[in-house]
């Protein structure tokens, strides 16, 4: 979540109604660079955490340094795991851990036209014009 957009807010709101508390796993800067490349993230992990933590629907934000939240999910043992609609339930990291405990896996549909990569590209195009 380098740049918070309506798609992120939609997933967070959808996630919040699924459980008693919403704990957001946030990739560290090093993790984002490994996954997205050397120009990412746009915002430092502490800035991203502060923005997320300020949202009313978020109870806690935990930064993880691995490329996936598998270790975080194993530690937290949530009753529900929620991801955005660009994932299928069977491809969500940690879904097996949640299901093994009788928990649920929820996929929130994406808001069309909303992506951090797309926003960054538009800002770069606008700056070049």
C-alpha cells in the first residue's frame, strides 16, 4: 500500500466486517523492493504503517520482512484471512493455516481501475508532460 487508493479502502472495509478485529500485515520496504523492484515502495514502511493505523477500521498494523505473510499468519492464527480480488482463495498464502483451524478465507472484489502501479505510472506520465 504505497499509495492508499479507493480499492485499498474497499478491501479494508470488507475485511473489517469479517472479524472482531482487523490486523493488517504490511510488507517491509525490503520485501516490497524484492517483489516490486528498486523504485518501490514510494513511501517508507513507517509512513505506510502510520496511514493505515490512522484508519478507523484498522485495529493494528504489523510489518513483516518476508516476501509472503506465511510466518505472520502462522504466529497470529487468525480466524479469517482476507485478500483483494486479484487472488483466488486457493492461492492466498496462509489460507491453509486458517482453514486447518476451521477459519474462513474471504476474497473482496477489486474496484475496477484502481492499482498502485497504475497510479504511479500516471503520475510519472503527468510529470513527463
